């Protein structure tokens, strides 16, 4: 096994050397859309096939060499030849064979395989993808209070998902958390990873070849405990590490930093704060009152007299309702098929009207433009649901969320200072296009209200009060998705055409 690992490492290094400076890295943003993970699955199988072909080529060469050793009686006792046949065989081999073996060993059967890997190098995940994936982990763990050891074992909210992380992945997460000053959580991930590494100590070469030797774990251990104020523990472990790996200059540097911090008494890191309502309503569906009820909506349009909508009242002030079974499976498939080719990273509008990436929005989306029969049908449905004029509404926007995909708490209405020529969003309709087994609720923290996605349902609420001002109570968020692919379709309805549908009340 060590020989094979070394060979695979050689292939990896050749790819790095040959591709350096020749490939353009694309910003694929894989971690913010579960839908795009399909591409990575295909890429990984492509690379695994290459590695398998590489090992097959190496094995063929090993088989050839081993057969030659067998024909030469390599394992026999060394002694002078006692007949002319043995003498001739030795002379001929040393005269002719060594040149052929030199040529054989100079050949590199992996050149073609390296080129195949380089060809898809621009499509590989970047450091940004790694960081966004770990951010998703952070959000899931923080929001749902998941124990680190259970997460590493693939247990999420007491459900085992038949998968797990290894020591290298735990170390990667711990390093990222240290970078973001989350030292307590980083210590948990590091210790889980360290236990895994030590349990697999027979394969230290494997970790070293992949750039994560045991010394890296101890070095990060020292840094974390230094920040948390456990500096004498850090000093004790650091001295042991230096004795074991005296050649590592980074350990000597860590020792110097630690001595300085002990001398000056550097302040230790502070623990993270909690948000009770947000966590509670992301974990369990919250309803602020039990007095509201369900009914059939037959009054918003003439059509609803024949086919009423099932409606659940969630709040009267601000007005909020949940419609059940409004989008058919057939329409949902059509909507997602329309969106598949055009998903791009969702951005937010800044105060100066420009667009920028928002780290608090981990999703990809696309707008459904045009006047197809599907869009016309969805528009009529939205008008029937809301009893609002949607001629001036924004197009439908389809969104797919990523690893721990969420949208930070925000308003859908536009503040007065940012209005400009915009018509404000009087109402929002969110259609749920998929079930989400775990997580992914839409939450209104100020109302203590949350709605978990159910495929085919739609959530509607008013963003403006009766005077046409933004209602701050409608601040909402998409809780991190734990398991599943969260698909939603949003329709923002503007107030400009609602003069006779929902007139504003004057202030007395």
C-alpha cells in the first residue's frame, strides 16, 4: 500500500507542476447549490477512473519486473556459476538487458493520464468552494446545536446518514474555524480528527503523502489552546512535538509565539453568543397563536368558486397565509427544468444600485422570463392566491440552496432612503418546489413563526403595513438546510398597481 500511495502522490505532483500557470481557475460556486453537486460527482468518477487506469499501468509494469526477477533466480543463494550455460546467461543479461530495463524505467505511462486531469482542472473546486462548504457546516452545527463527534460520524439530529468524515476533513474544518476565530468549536473538530488519525497510525504515510501529517494536528492543537488561554498545556504538547519532529521549523516558530503570549498575558478568546428564538424556530415549527384556522379560499377570483385553494391563516397582522397543494408535481418538474441551465450565484442589490455577492445568501437562482403557457398559468395562480394585480410584479425567481444553504435575516421591502424609482414590494409569495427532510424552514424571528418546506405549498405575506410603510416584523430568513435540496420559487409583487386592490390608509 505505501508504494501505491507514493505512486499516486507522484501523479498528483505531476498534475500540479504541469498545470501551474497554464489553467484558468473558474469560479464555479459549487457549495452554494446542491443541484450543481451533480457535476462534481461526474468529475470525481472521471478522476477515479484515471487513478484506476494509473494503478493498472503500474501493476502491469510491476508484473513484468517480477516475472524477470523470477527468471533470473533472484532469490537463490549467490554463488559462482559452475557451468557455461549459467555463465553465458549472466553475461548476456548484463550486456543487453540492463539497457532495456533502463529504457523501461525511464518510460512514464502516466503522461497521458496527467493530461486528462489537467484538461478538467479549471472545473475543480477552489479554496472558496471549500470555505463556503465549511461555512455551511458551521451554520448547520450552530443553528441546530449538533455535537461535533456525531456530525463527524454522519449523525444529524439523531439520524444516521450512512456517511462520515475522516481525520483530514476534520482538520480542514478546524483550520477554517481557527481562521474565523471560533476556537472552541475548532478544538472540538481537531480533537475528533486527532482521535481518528491516531486510530489509523499504521497509515501515517497516507496522511503525509496527502499533506496532513500528524505534526500538523499538534501544531494546530497548540495554536488553539494558546488562543483559549491553556498555554501551559499547549507548551507541554509543543515540546513533545518538537522532540518528535525536530526538523519542523514551524514548530519552533510556534514555540516563540507561545513564549511571548505567556510573557505578555494575551487575552483569551471569548465564547460565541446564542440566538434563542432563531435556533428554536429553525429546529421546530413555531406558531405564535393557536386561534387561527384553515379554510377554503373561494373569494379571490371567480375561478376559485370552482376550484378553491386550501389556505392556512398564520398571522393577521402582518397578514400571512400558507396555501397547500397549489403547485402540481408536473408544474414543479417543468419549473425546475426551465431553471436548470441558468442557475447562477444569487446576488443582492446595494444602496448605489449595483449587485454584489452576499456571504449571508448561499444559493443559486435564475429568473423565469418570457410568456410561456407555464409562466402564464403560474401568474394566474399567484393572482388568484393574492387577489393582487401582478402586471408590475418581478418575474418569478427560482432558487436552489447549497451545503447548509441559507439566507440571512432580511426584509423584502425597500427602505425609503433606497427607493429611487423603484416600486416597493407590497407582498411576497414563496412556492416550495421540494420537500426538505431536515432543516430549511422559512423563519420570521420577530413574530416567533416558522414554516417548513412542503412540496407544492406556497407562503404569502404582506411586507408593507396599511399605510404603505415597510413592516419590520416581516424580517425573515431561510434556516440552513441540513439534508436535502431546497428548491423555492419567489414572486415579489409591487405596490404600484394595487391602488384599487389594496389602497393605503391615511394617517389621522
